[in-house]
C-alpha cells in the first residue's frame, strides 16, 4: 500500500524524529511511504522511504498571510504528487484546528484519498478553542488516531466521535534518532556543569501549562539538603512570559542554581542536555502526550512527573519513574529531596524507563498497528 504522510513542521519543530520513526515502522509493514514535509528536514541517510520537501518558506518571520499562501501551495503540490504516485491514504498530523487544517482535509478528499488524522494536541478543542473546527475536521475523516486513553476520551466527549472512528496507537520512542552518545563528563562540560553537580533538567517549550513555576518554587527547600543541585532550563518560550520565571528565580535566590538556555535547542545539542541530567522533571499541570517524557526514557534518564493522566499511562511510580502530586510544591520538594539522596534508585528507574519505551513504544509495532488502520479504511479488513 502507498501512503503519503503530510507533516509540514518536520525539523523546524522537532517533528522529524516522529515522522522518521513512523515512516520506518510503516515500511517494515510493507507500506510504501512518501513523507511531505518542510525544507528544514534533512534527507541524509534516509533510504527506506521518500522525503519530498514541498513546504517551503512556511516557517520563519515572513508575514503570516504570505506563509499561509506558501502552505497552501505546499499542500496542493503534496496532494498532486501523491495522486501521480498512486497513493491510497493521506495521513495528516494535526496540532491545531484552523482554516488550514479544514482546507487540508477538504482538498485531500477532493483528490479522492482516504484520510487519517493523528490528533496530537487534544487541548486545542478540549478547552473550547477551535472546537467547532475540530468537529468539522475530525468528523469528516476516515479515522482519527489518539496516542492514549485520555486523548481518546476527550475526542469522544468533546468532538462527539464514535468509538469506532477513533483508535489508540501509542507515540513511539526516540531510540532511532539517538546516535553515538557523548561522554557524560564532556556533555556536562559543554553546558558549564561539574561532574559533582546533581542536575535536574526541564526541557522543551516553556508555557504556563508545563508548570516551571511549580518546580522553581520547590527548589529552595531541596537546595538546603542538596546544595550541589543545578537546574537546567532548556527550550524556547511559547505564549508565555519568561520574566515571570526570572522573578521567581530572583525572589527565591536561585541565581546560582539555575542555568537558563532559553532558545530552540538544535538536534546536535539535544544529547548533551539529556546525558548531563540526573533527573528530568515534568511538573506539567495538564498534558495529553509528552515527547519530552519519551525522549528522556529513550536516553535512559529517570523522570519525575506530575500524577496526571497523560503521565500515569506511562509512568508507574517506583517502577519505571517517579511521580509527585500535581501542582503540590511541598510534595515536589519532598520527592526531590528523597530521590536525589538515592543514586541507585535513579539508575534503576533510568534502566526501567528505557525498557518501557523499548517494549511498549516500538516503532515497528506502531507501524504495524497504523498499517492495519489503513487496510481497514481501504479494504474493510
């Protein structure tokens, strides 16, 4: 079966890891795959599937209207090429539900394709933003994929999708994107960290829902027990104001304990951050799926996450990671103090977390599950 994956973000926003994992998994299930994506995405070393960089000038600082026009051109070129190549299924990956997503589905249907959508960001309609568009889009496609049970429940409840029109296929690991790992000491040197530091990592987009403020408020009590603690904050701000966190750092006298790299972290630098960390902290208030969680586990780094549904479907406290009571600063302080006292437990949880992604988030299994979705909508199997 020939499949076209239309995912315009690609390497611009780190989606290339996901795209490549899914495409390789599908190829192992005997699908022929063409990935239509952004010009920022490198095709170096890729031979199992085709990459066509049809989305050009869509990202960056150009006027929004111009970028939208370029998106439409990229979309049309992708669908036209897919038709010429006898593609049967178009698979979209949606994070928002705007006019562009409406157009994407309508145009794909106009071309005569079967359409599958992976709904990555359920929050955009669960909080009533773009809800009507989400319903219009997702109710019109042949199948909607959610990554976990909490996302599927939101889809059924908020978008009024039937159980049959929605399925759960987990998010895959990042093992295939991890190359030769740098030495931990060298990785720390590059970030200005000592080998003796106890390093916490907050990685990824910085936005209110991710609870960085909770982590910062918890640190003063932890530092009293662990004065060698360092928190590394790495990622760019998204619809948030980092001055709020700067004030928390100042008010809590954390200047000597926090290293802030507030920018997009390039692919070549990612490994240094994860390998430098003793613990990745995810103090999220709400999340449906966390790529940072799976990335940490893929690197074998233990995690401390809030006990919300999007986390507890993967993290089992004391078995493959650690949990704290969501939004509870005191509980987070207590957990951090105890966790950092037990290096053997950190090592144990890192190994167990890695095993979790190997066994439960394998791209070959995910490719097989996704291929069966395509076969069902095309052939009724």
